[in-house]
């Protein structure tokens, strides 16, 4: 396709283009990253796979990106209509320097020194300011570029010049005005012969990639085409129920991962071998450590990278595909090393191992917790690279899927000690076996579509629900069973279990939660982890209110539509959530508060610390407000209130908006039973809880999302509360005055008093 040619001066990146108007795959990847979880550019981050070709126009060579989203297949006339109906993009052009052995020689320097990942836009949209590509400080990297076996890599050092004021950049870049990264531009041949495409089904658990084929309109079909992404697996004996393959799928693990973490990654990644075995393949998949001399940037290598970042952040897996067929050309996985620190911090907070007689045993339990999480994480991200999506409903399966987001399953022993030994499941769940068979399985002697439909039907009959991404998390998620970071089973039981662990952990909190040679301010971070330990199970209980259940189907499949959660379950969930707003649940024990000290000099608090208003010292009332927000944010989410209003109008047994507010007020402002005598700062805690609830409600009214009837119900409930509070103490009278004042405004102003809650994900 193209050859890399030597330059006598050793400065230019010369290529010889031998084939014109022949499509190929084009993808840009980063060789180095910025190094912060607050921004996307990581070491080994791939860009989107594009289809391009070189075109010769007189004395110039053009690089043309083709439209892969709008096509028209068929005869020559149909294809021409498709090509001429939608624009292409000319990405680059350069003059032909000379003809050499049938190739047009051009200087690819300006092609290589270009922002192919659109980093400038990302930095602007991330609040890091306007940047430009500094041509004087950006150069092709001739020594890192190569052309071999039909693949070409063109590498460059890119320098982005900006104002230097972006907080995320200032945190990690030596001079935030000059951000320099290595970018690799890969030119890859289209896989030939093309892999037979497998049609995507929304219930398959796979990513659906696709395009619009406008020629399908002639047959009365929708132009939308969706394909199942998958690696090429060629069985040696297609007619056999179990067969080896010509070329297994192999992922190579970055040797930079230290032991024993590296072995945990290999072990977890190899869980997928069982899935391919059950799909009828032998030795079709493996994960192993890369040799030191292997170039993991080579697009012929499926790589698992070890990526360092500042701050709490995600790991990622992706498969780069041939857009014609969905064939995964290469898998890319990035494991964030900071996940080790995150899980270790949780384990140390729970077990407070340091300084105890059994310190060695407790530290071993913490390290096994880390390794167990890393095994699951490796399997999860490699699963993405194999073509699979999340399944946030799998905690209701007999065994959870590795494609779920797991929280550590914690429990208490019979003598009240915290038990982390079974925190994470090992191996694939039944959904994962289904994923592999649906994506990669062969069905000799059977119609493929029929066999896949039977496979999906069998999975549904055994209770393997699949709900993913927007339907599983985010502000508008409504499915009752698809909540990430939960331990599964009955949501109320799971909440009760983790609350017991939370109480035990807070009661046993000591300075032993932090290594003795670390600054004592980190105790605040550990305490925050325990204080908000129940946040995800709280979300799961809140999802029952106004919750529904549904699946991903074709219109002609059974079980189309949504089904609301039973009224009794919704009322039980409301009662349980309201109980979390009681003073005893919100107040931190004095044993915790007595050991918390500010971060030491030169140790700035991270976003894992609770933000307070008590200067540099820990603010107990900010902790109360955060725990209230963990309940109020999901409970008062405006779309949830809208759904509740509708469900209540259809079935009055379902709690309505007024029921929700009355339950919350009864647990806070209108509570009439005594508070446990041992509760630290009970009055201040109760007042903070009540005011935090009000500010959340004011924010909802300011947002304009509730339907008019819901808005009216919230206002009416607040006015009724104000009437009741007018005869109370000074705090209640002031609350009544504030409610009346805020509701008298045409539209209550958005509140600015709510404090941020430390991020709870990823875990």
C-alpha cells in the first residue's frame, strides 16, 4: 500500500504510495498520555477506526476519508449514487516529490504532525482553554515509524500550545502552556477476505456497530444496518461441535505491571478461555505476558496496557473494527494503576490493619482484595475488547457477569468482624458464556439466525436479564434491576447488609486505617469511604421507586413494553430510604471524629475528601450533608418524580410525590420520636439534614424538569411543611420563612449551598 522510504538528510518522513483509490483502515493512537483521570488522553489511547484511501490528482497526493456511516451497496449505479450523495473529507495533501519504482514519493511530515485525535477540541471542552498545534515544536519521529507486513506507522511528537490555566493540565504537565504527546498514525489493510457479518441483536449483549445502507430501501427494508463485533475465528473443522481454530485470539499483557498484580491480570483475563471452550472452540483464546521486546503499539498486537494517572479514574477496553463487517481488527485495553490504590484504601479503611496483633493476616486480606478486584477488572476490560457491553442487571443472575460493575461484597462474621474474603466472584458467569456463544459460536447444519434466536430465548427463560449503559446508570436510568456497583439480590436486604458493615467499620475505626508512615490527614479519606459505603445500595433501593422493568427486543419479540415495580415494593423502598435520613444514621461516631486531623503541609486534600466549611479541619456537618445527598439526589431526581406521578395516577397504591415528601419530612423536620442518647451532635445533625433536604427540593424546582403537576405537588408539600414549622423552635421558624420566601419567587433561584459529594466510582 505505502512504503516508508529513507531520506538522505534524515529529517523528512518520506512515503511511497503505490496504490491509489484503494481503501484501507486508518487509526491514530497515542504513544504517550497526559496523565490525569480528568482528561481522556492516555498512553495507548486509540482513536476511531476510519476508512480512507490515497487519491492522485495531477501533481499531488490526497488522503481522503470515506463516509462509513452512509453507504449504498448493490450494482455500480447504486454504489455511485451512494458515493455521490454524501460528502467525503480530504484530510491532507502534498506534492509528489518524485516517482520511484512505480510509487509516488511524498513528504508525509504534515500528515503525521496533525491532531488526528482532535485533542484540541477535547481540551477546550474539558475546560482547559484554547490550544493550537505548535508547528515549531512538533516533529515527525522517523525512528519510531515503520512499514512492515502491509502495516505502516507514522509517528510524531505533537506539542499543543495553550494558556496554561487549565487546572487538570497544571496538575500533571511540567509547563501547562506546552503539552507534548507522541501520536502514532496507523495505516492498515482491510481484512481480506471480508469476515461474514453477523447481524446485531439488541439483546445479544454486544456492541452494535453499523451504518445506513440506503440501497436497502428498494427492498422495503430499513436502511439501518447493525453488525455484531467479533474477532475472526476460523474453525479447523466447521462441522464439528468442538474444534480448534486456525489462529487463536491472544492478548499480551504489559510487562510493566508488577507482580503479583501481573499474574492476577493474566489469570482474570484467561477466565474467557472457559467461554470459548463452552462455545465449541479449543485453545481459541489466551492471555499471556508480552516479551520485553514486543512493541505493544503495533496494531497487530492485542495489548493490555498499564496506565498511570493522577486521580481516581477508569480502566477501558475497546475493539477496533472493520466497519464493513464488524470484524475486530485489534483489541486495546488500558488498566489504570490507580485502581490498586483505590481498592487498597477501601480494604485498609474496613480492616484497620496497622498496629494490630494480627496485622500480617489483615494486610494479607487487603492484598487479596486488591488481587481479586484486579482479576475481575482484567476480565471486564478484555470483555469490552472482545466486543461485549456492560450488563448492570447481572447481580440478579445465579452468578454475576464480569461485564457488570461489582462492588466488594462485604459481610460480618459471627463474632462481628468484617469479612472481605468473598468480595468478588471468580470466573465467568452464565451471561458471559452466552456472550461468547452468541458472538463467536458456529451452528453447523442450522440456520444462524434461528440458532441465535433460540440461544437468546433460552437465556431469557433462565432469567439472564441484560440492561446496559444509559439504562443502567446516569440521571435518567429507570430499570429497577440494573444498578452498577451493587452486590445484588434483594435491594433492601443488600442495603441492610452493607449498613451493618458500615456501622461495624465506623465503630472500629482507628488510626490503623492508614500506614503508620503516611500523613494522618489520609484518615479523613478513609473515613469518607466508610461514611458513604452504602451509597450504591441506596441507589438500588431508590431505583425501585418509579422503577420499571423491560428488555431489549425486536418489535416482533414477546415481552415488549415496560412493567412498573409492584406498589408494595415501592412503598417498602420509600420507607427504607426515609429511615436513612434519621439522625442516628447520619452522625459519625465520636471515635471517628476524635482521630481526624487536617492534611499535613504539602499534602493537599484530593477529591476523595469531604468538602467542608470548617476551615482546614474536618467538618462533621459536611459529612452529614453528604450522607443526606446520597439519599436525596436519587430520591428527588425529577424524572423519577415524574414517573411516580404517572404510576400513582394509574395505581393509587403506588406512592405519589406527596407520599415521598411526607416520608422525608417525617424523618427530618417532623420527626417526633427521641434520638438515641449516644448520637454525637444530635441537634446539629438533625438541623443539617433538614436544611439539606430543603436545598435539594429548591434545586429541583429551579431546574424546570418536573411536570407542572409534580412541581405543584412539591410546592404544596413545602407550603404545608412551612405551616407546621411556624410553631416550632428557631430553626423551624427560620425554615418556614425560607420556604415561604423561596416559593414566592416566580422561579426559585438555583441553590448554591449544596456541597459536592466525593465520587463513588469507579470502585
